[in-house]
């Protein structure tokens, strides 16, 4: 009788210092704000990044600042228009050959759309077309390449999908829709493509704007004190989480929403 041998103990493995080495990641709205923070985190993790944004000056500013040559690519694109999205994805495949990750970050960051009684249908449709439909269109057209690469999608939602201020119906609906889109796509596209969402809280982006609009942050001690983590967030906080979710370290994670808000939505606040 053959003697059974016990398996060896699992080895200790060191974390990969460049988890996205040579991987191509698309970031919509990637020329400023949270999108720029994510794009820079991808580059720092060894990846190549293709940013799409409607602000041409901000996109060109990124390429100048980063100075990473062929590792970064910018195109102007309106994600609410399917033909434009299809052209953008096609140009990226022609340039890089592969697509390993997609971060759907482009959005109209105007939470307050006015009272519901006077809310313009045009505003409602414009917000949903960019924030929600844009994510669907980019995912749709990047899907063949993502499937081939066993890649990952991240949808950038918001804590406003979970809690609201008055007069924010269009923005809240678009971000809530992204959470539903996330788990729907995770089920539909698995196991070939993983899909997760990140819901940022208060992220200070003043220093991450495009040229001419960049300024130092103006934050009070009281602003930081609202967060159990002790400070307001930065785009790099979201970038670090995005790199993890795009990497092989997150291969067992899909269909989830990760709240990155410094604990703010867990804190009970009573008005005096």
C-alpha cells in the first residue's frame, strides 16, 4: 500500500511591489480629481494607463507631468456617446494590444440638481447618461479585451448611493445605479471578468484639478474631525484601493462595493 504523504505547509509570500506590471488599465475621467489619482497609482504599480476625459488641456497636462513616455496615453472622449466610446476603445487596443483593467470614473460631479419639483428632465438625463450609461458603454466595448485578459472592472460610485442630502436625486440615482450595475455585471461576466465598485466619501481634489483650476486645499480642523480616520481623503486613497482590486491579490473578490470614506458614514452625528 502506498503511504500517503502530508502536503507541505503553505509558503510565506512577499507582496508584489509592482502588482500591475505591464498591464493596461483604462481610466475614464482620468485627467483630474479621483481619476487622476487612480491613473497615477496604476503607473506607480508598474502599469500602463489610458485616460479618457472631455478636458483636453487637463489630459495633456497629465502626460507632461507624468513624463512616462509610451506608458501613458490620453484621448478626449465623451463616455455618454457610444460611437465615441467604441472609437476610444478601438484606439487603445490598436496602441497597446491588450486591456487588463477598466475604471469607470467619469461623471458629472454636481450632487445638487435643485428641488425635485423644478428638476429639469434634461439635467436628470445628462447626469445618468454620463455617470451610469457611460460606465455601461465602456464596459460593453472593452469586454472582449477584458475577457481575453481575465481582467477587472471598477465602477466609481459614491457614499451618496447610500445616504443623501436634499435636492440630489439625479446624482444619487446615478451612483445607486452603478452599485446595481456592479453586481449585475459581476454575475454576468464571471469568472472571466471581475467587477467591483468603490464608493468614495469626502475626497479633497483641489490640488488634482486641471491647469488653471488647481489650488491648495482649504480644509478646517473640523472637516478632518468628522472622520474617524482623522482626516479628509485624497485621490491617492482611492488609487491605492483601485490598484488592489485590479491586481491578482483580489482574484477572489467580485460583485462588491468598497466604501472608502474614513469611517464618516459610520459615525453618528447629532446637531446641537
